[in-house]
C-alpha cells in the first residue's frame, strides 16, 4: 500500500509538471491579444512630424525593440506563422543573443520627397544617434524586405506610405533597457528627438 501511494504521488507530480510545461509552451507560441499587445507597442514608441510652413517635410515613428516588445512581437509572429515549440525557442535564443550585443529600433519613415527618403544609403542626408548617459552611438540603418501585411501585424501604426527600416546601435540592449534613453534623427531638413522610457 505504501509503494502504491508513493507511485500515485509520483504520477500526480509528473502530470502536474507536464501540465505546467504545456502551459509554458502555449505561452511561447500562443496568440497575443491586441488589448495586451498594442499598449506595449504604444508605450515604447515615439513619433515626430516636421513641417516647413504648411508642408510636411517628414514624419517618423520609432519603436524601441527592448525585451518586453520583442518577447510579445516574437510570440505574435510565431502564432501567425504557426511556429512549433522548437522553432519558437530557437528564435527566442537568437533574439536574446542579438540584444546582448546591440540595441535596435524599428523606424517607419515618410517624406513627400523621394530623395529625402534615403536613410539606408551611404550618402544619406540623415544621421541617427542614440544618446545614453552622455554618450552618443551612431545608428546603422537597414531597409527591411518584410511584407507590409507582416509588419502591420507587429507595428500596428505603420501605413503603406511609410518606408520600414531597422536601426542598429553598438550598445547592448541589456545595458540600457532599464534606463530612459533617446534617439535623435537629424538632417538639414530638421531634427527630431525620440524619447523612450526604461523597463521598470
């Protein structure tokens, strides 16, 4: 009887652990409701519109890709692409590795003049900096080839007239994400400051 009781307790513990593991798995690949997702994107996004008289010279919205944003975005992306658990784990590992080396922001940019929408070109009129504790880090800009419908799922504010970019700064996200920082976008057309709160 004692042996039977021990086996029963062991079985129940393993079942509980299995249920817990299943719940964790669902959390990695399951859906993220807009009611939970959009406030996080809004909190860690900043926008700027610049005018010359009545004419819009440019507008830009940036989202800081800290761990809170990226975890939820990864879960959202994994759900609509139907990743299995192994794929989701690999993508999460890749995400943490990148954040241990760099800081990234997503940038949705628009200018009515095509010549001014050249942030990824070597001779761009634009410069992007990240400022943190008196230090300035120069951003490297890359235009993304992701489809609009995919980007819209991750960055709900993006519109078809925006050009999507990712900007990378040579400072680990882990070093700054608990601090208030700002990104500066500047050119002869004007400059804008994009402040971001730290994760508390």
